[in-house]
C-alpha cells in the first residue's frame, strides 16, 4: 500500500463517526428500532454493533503494533448483540465510536514503514496486518451507515 493510499484510507476512517452519526440523526425511537428490510439489524443495533466493533478493533490495532505476531481473536457479533443490551440509548455508543477512531487514527498517523508492515494471525481469516486492519475498518462505519439508510429511507 502506498503512502497516498494509506492517507486516503485514514481520511475515510476518520469520516466514519460523522457518517454514522448523520445516518441516525433525528431518528425517532420507532425509527431506530425499525427492522431493516434485508432482515438485518435495526439502526439502534447497528450503532451498538459499531461501538463494540470499534472498541474491539482499537485493541486489535494496538496488539498488532505492540506485540510480535499476535493472534487476533474473532468474536461472535450476534452473541454480543444478544447479551450486551442493544436496546439501550445510542449516545454513548456513538461517542465510543468517535473516541476509538480518534485514538487509533492518531496512532496510525504517526506510524512508520516498520509499523505498517507488522502483522499477526486472525483466528477466522488467517494472516492479518496493520494495512489489512485499515482496509477493513476504513469502510466499516460507512457500510453500516448505508445499512441504516436502507432500514429507514429518507422522506
């Protein structure tokens, strides 16, 4: 990955919290709980999933950078949604997404070529490096914001 590609992905990564927040801005509780037409999560569940995913991803990044060849564990997203009370208010989860992304972006903006080359193994997908991490998470909030817009189309 080139420096320009990293820079572009980091910019997209930094946009994620704003894109997600915009997708749920002004939604009523009824709209937040509307089932997605594709049988996916409701907008409320999407926000909580994003928070859990971002908090998990922040630790994954730190492990990739601080440990030699770490094993990065997958997790059961559906079990998280069942056990972690995804029916609660979304404000704290939106703040968690923003904080996790801000701290991780600050780290990556200071990364050198040695940092970018670091890697470990993901228990579900195999080889997993810092660049892989950024490719995945740069789009994560954007993808879920689109899921919210499908669940609750604009008037």
